[in-house]
C-alpha cells in the first residue's frame, strides 16, 4: 500500500494536519482564491475518515474493491484543503470500488458528488431538484472553476459544522 514513494506514516502525518497546513500556506502564497484561511470543524472528522479509507485492503467490499493508493489519498487531502473555506457543509467520504474516494453532499434536495479516481481524474455529478438543474462533468481535481456554481449553491443552503 505504500506505493508512489509515500509511506503510511507520511500519509498519517499529512492527514493529521501537518502537510494540510503546508498545503494551505502554499496555496495562499499562490493567491489561490478558493483556498482556506481556517479549518472548518468538519475537517476534524473528514481527515481521520480518509485515514480509515487508506487502511482498506484489496477486496475490502468482497467484490474486488481496490485499495486506496497513497497518491489518490494525497489528492483527496489536497481537495479537502481546497474545499475548507467555501462554507460547505460536511462532505461524506466513501471509498469507490475502483480505489478512489467520493465526496458526497446531499442537502435540502441539492446533491453533489465528486468522485476522485486513481490516476487523477475527477467526476462531478450535480442535481438540484428545486431548480431542475442536473449535470455531470469530468475535470481535474485542481480545477474547481467548472463546478463553482454547484459549490456556491451548497454553501448557501447547508449547515456549516
């Protein structure tokens, strides 16, 4: 499981916040407008959940589910850092059978799923029943601009914890 040059201990350090804080500082220095100035309360449960997902072994679901690779966990952590300051409600983190991580929000009829796949692609699925808006988009995990409207919609209706 310690593929891509990262050890489990390094990933634990990353998820525990040491590297998250470095990621935040780096993004702020770049002038990244979608990034964090402070950590929301839900990050304290999301980061350990990511550690739990990293501990899953091959065939974790008894249907051939693949283990989460450290590189994918690192991308998930970077995505968490980018989502921190947007005023979003807590995401639900779930493993995918392909070895990825899915971020899910379902708030007052608005659903957003961000599926981060091994290899660095991300699929965004959005559905707002009240407004009759529904779409799917494939994007890079570093480019949240195409889904900015969906993120803002969630931020305006969801409880922040």
